[in-house]
C-alpha cells in the first residue's frame, strides 16, 4: 500500500515539475535577450541632437496641429515619430544598472526635450488661427489611475520588445499607448493661453507617464539581471528604494482622486439619464436633449434642463424624492447626496414664469380698464375714444415687448456654458434708406476668456442667433458680442 502511495506521489511530482518547466519556458524573459544590444541601443538614443532634435521639433508641431484641429489620426502620427521616449528609457536603464553618468545624461536630455517641446507648442498656439480648447485637449487634463496603468504596461511592453534579439512590431503600439507628446503639447497650450489648470493637469499626465515608463524599464532590467556598472552600498540602496516608494505614492494620489471623481460624474450622469428617461421624457434616445448643473451652494440644488413635456409643480416633490433615492442606491453617490437635494426642472415649453405671470395680470388689468372706458364711450365720444386708443396701444406694447428672459437666459447658459453675460431686448432700429424703422430683437453676449478669437465668437454668435430665431419664431434677430 505504501509502495503505491509513493509511486502516486512520485508521478504527481513528476507531472508538476513538467508543467512548471513548460510554464517557465513559455513565460521566460531571459531567452532571446540581447543585453549588450539593448544597453547600447538605449544609450545611443539618449542624446537629443542633430536629426533626433529636428524629429522632436517636427513631432511637436504635428501633435499641436492634431490637438488644434481635434484630429486623433494626426496626433497618433506625432506619437509614432517622437523620440521623446529614448531619454525616459535611459533613466530607467541607468537606475537599473547603477550607471550614474548615463543617468545624468538622460535627465539632462529629458529636461532639454521637455523645454524644447513646450517652447515649440507655445509658439504654435500663440500664432495659430484656431486656438480652441478642443476635446482632444480636454481628455488630457484629468489623468486617472487607469492612465497610469496604461503607461506602466506600455513601458513594460516597450522594454521587453526592445530587449529581444529579434525585434518585434510592438514599439509603434507602445509609442501610441504611452501618449507622451500630446499631454506635453497640451501643457504648452495652457502656457500660451494663460490657463494654469490646463498646464498643470496635462503636465501631470505627461510626468506620471514618463515616471512609470522609467519604472517599468527599471523592473525589467533588474529581472533580466543586466550587468551592474556600480555596486551600491546595501544601506544606500535600501534608503533609495524607500524614497522611491514614497515619491511614487505621492505622485499617484492625485490620479486616484481624479479616477474617483470621474467615476462619480459618470455614475451621476447615468442616474440622471435614467431618471429623466423614466420620469420626464418618454423617448430620451430619439431626440430629447438634456443637461444638468449642480449649484455650489448649501441647498444642493440640481438644475435639469431638457427638451420635453412640462411637469406640473405638484409632481416636483415626488420626483425629487425619487431622484435622491436613486442616487443613494449607488455606492459612489451614497455619501455625497444631501437629503435636502432639490431639483429645478426647466423645460422649453414650460408655462409662464413669475415675470410672465405678473405681466399677464397687468394685461388683464388693462383689459378691464379698456372695457370700463368703452362702457362710458357714448357720454364723451371723442375724449373716451382717445383714452381707449391710448390704453390699447399701451396694452399692445406690453404684449409685444415681453420676452421670456429667465427661460432664454437659463437655456443659453446650459447650451453655451462659455457665455459670461447675456442680455436681450426688443429695440427700434433706424436705417437711413428706404426701409425706415423696424423692431429688432437684439441680444448682447459677453464671452469668457476661453473664447478670445474673433472667428470663434462669430461662429458661436451665429449659433445663438439661429437658436433665438427658432425660440422666438422671428427672423429679425441680431446678436452682438462684446
């Protein structure tokens, strides 16, 4: 019996060792490693001078054009030709093999590459005829921990592919995945336009990408046991490792904060979309548009703008309680939603607001006066007729000059968030030709600092004019930017 057990154990052990050997052979990084070629290749690309420097300038211009025109294809082209990764790989390699001279050279060239790319992008965004803050730029100012993971695994793939004797086609994919040039050029846009939040957000994304690529290079170099140039004292090495962990932790904290904020916004948006679809509009996906804004005050009012049917005031309380309940069902929103959350629903076809109600009361009062005057018209025909006509003219002016200002103002701010000030009124316009006088709806718009080019103002001004023509069902509408 014992003999059978021993044979069974020996068979299991033999099978385990065989599986272990197969796995090691499949996952082994040591096989087909070109140590000397990898070290000389990375060190050879560290120095940015001559052709490398001109390629960096060209890739920076291409990335700026792609960001400026919101073209992902152009941005990908810039990432493919950029030599920016070479000094970053040099930093990781130098730390991995304890080569101080190469480390200093890599850091120096890395600083030169950053400075040159920023200067080129500042020059471009200062003189470009467009200069808008595009969606491609917006995507690079709030980096999350997921972006850091992309840089880490991209760096691992890059150094693994680069250390092979037979080179693979993974390097172009790594250049695209790690995305070094676009955030750096976005930082240049922030400096060129004086927008600090854009500069710091984009530069943070670039910096964590660079650091994690260097760390991934360092890890693979140590795993593959590249020969050490200098043997460090164990105490010094341990202290350096501790400082490195502390630095990496502090570096990654903002990315986790951005990640939680992004997840919270996405969850809140999904809850609101579901809420609107179930309670406000029957067919959100087939044409209804909506947005929302949470006021930063103590009441926690949530303003929802949408294109749909009117909701009766007595239903708002019920909807408010349902919205709070749906938000608190989410783990990410449970502790951030106040119990007193209010909702302000603003449809486009809502009944008159307070100002229009007051105007309606005034018109009713005027109609009563007109009726009273008409009753005594026979006693003093000429005098009363004049008074009646005057009151009718007053009534016509009140009715014709009324504009739903609050409703239009809220919708303008929701559709065009870059509007800083807005005013609208009916005006009498005189043209010194055969047309004579005419009444025109005139809107004054002041834009925030993100819209500073005449081309952009004219484009957005035309969109507001078309919106007002549809809203007021009038053709005589003029919009003036100032």
